C-alpha cells in the first residue's frame, strides 16, 4: 500500500471537499474487483456506524483510521479511542477533526500492544496487506485478555478474494499493492485459521459486521 500512498492522499483531499469520490480497485487485467466512495469515510455518521462502534465500550484502536470518522464518533460516546494509518494525510485530517491518530503500520510498533479492549477493522480494512489471516493474528496480539476485534466484511455471497490491485480514480492508476476481501459466509474459516473465533455476526443498513475473540 505504501507505493500507492500518493494516489490515496489525492483521493482523501478530494473527498475532504465533500465531493463524491468513487474509486475502483482493479487487478492486473483492469477488472474492477470492488468500488468504493471515499466520501463515505467522511460521513458523520455513515449509516451503520452505530452498530459497528456500539460493539466498542472501552479503549479502542481503529486500524486504518483514515480521516478519523470512527475515532471521533467513539470519543463523542465517551469511549477512549486512537487511530493509526500509514497515510500522513489521513492522520493530518483525523487530528484536524479532533480525532487522536498516529502515523503507523499495523505490522510495526503499536502503542499499548496487549492492552487494547477492542480493535476496529472497518470500511474494508480487513483486506490490509492482502492476507487477512496474518492481519487478524497480528491484531490479536494487540488485545488484552478477553478483548475483541470488531470487523466489517462483505455481505454473504459477495465473494472472497486476494489480489494485487491498483486504485483507479479519475483515469489514473496507483502503484500496485496487495488487498483482500472476505464475505460474511467465509469469515469463520479465516478467523479460525488466525487462532480466533467468531462470537457473533450482524447486519445493519446493508453492512455486515462481526465480533471476534482470541
């Protein structure tokens, strides 16, 4: 993903101006594997967010926090929260809206490792790095005993995939990076392979979520 940061930062700056900012994730053949709209990362709140952050009642780390929408929402509820993102632009935007955020890689040093009560992987971030099993194992090391990981997944039947992709936006392609997607009906096998288990799944406003524990 680091090689695609310049493109990602351009997308964030456009979306911050309250403009619809559609992005396609395309594979090496140019086939679109997913379509996103970065303006959704700024919606305050985005439909379904209440169901997601409602599962977090104490110290929460938002992995891939982007412009800090969920961190800010948790703080408004009185829940201590911190975001991390590999994009300096994302961190700058999060901090400017009053959402604590740090520049950091989920596979690097993370503050409070082993003491977080909840980890958030929202807005498709379960795909970070293109290896969800590795990502979930890593996130599991951040959690305190009895804590939980709350993730957003695709709807049942939407397909599970892992691929090198590029961001396609306004006719421009980013550098390639690895990404993945998991459908709700495929999640249990991935979570089990990561040494965790799914406590529950639920849906709201057309979005699907799961709570996982070690």
